C-alpha cells in the first residue's frame, strides 16, 4: 500500500512513531507500506530528515520520491536521501522521453528503483522498457480502480514491466 505524505511530515512531529502506531493498530508489517513524498514539498529538508527515512526503512517501510521532475528537481534529493523508489513525473515520460535513459541509469547507480508515471501509449511503454525502467503506472497499464476491484490487484501484486 502506498500513502501520499506531506514533505513537512519528515521534519515536523514524529512520523516514525505515527507510522509504527498505525502498523501495530492494523497488524501490518512495515514491508506492506510505502510512503510517497512529493518533490515539491521537500525543499529545505534537513539532514535529520534522512535519519527519519532511515528509521522508517529499519521498520521495513519504503519511501518514494514522487513526481520527480515536476518542479525544480534537485539531484541533491537523490543523493542525500535514502529513497527506495523514484517516481518520474508524467511530463518526463510523455513529453521528454529522451530523458528516460539517462535518468534511469543515474537512479540505478544511486540505488533507486524508477517508476514511470503517465504511461498511456505503447510507444511510451516501449521507451521506458528501452531505458531499463521496469515499473510504471498509467492508463495503459491499469485504469483507476473502484475499491471493490482492488482485491483482484492485491491478489496479483504490483505491475512490473517485462524485459
């Protein structure tokens, strides 16, 4: 399960305690949870924020840098923080597909898994495959689901782009 979280949550309050409490309350392992932090809300993060992500990772919780490329993208965000996933903003997939290959290569070197957002055509899917991107989301792969249809997806797991 992925949950969108404000970037401020990394620097304010005790996100680790809140997540630990929610996992216990719902009897879930940390591995069942991914927190998605939008790039636009992460300006001015302190080094302590990286420790928060490390503590969450110690619990098994994964962290995603969401909408990378939507604003003033900072390579420092990629280098300084322990992201598990990097969701590439839709316009970089649909409009600037030529960035897919170098971005996927850079993120792989830094240990991040790239997820391409906004895959809506076979050409976009082929471009991401060519770039080495193996995860994606968009209408071509799956339309938004009604809650009752979610059971089917949970039974199958996440969509992984074939090689």
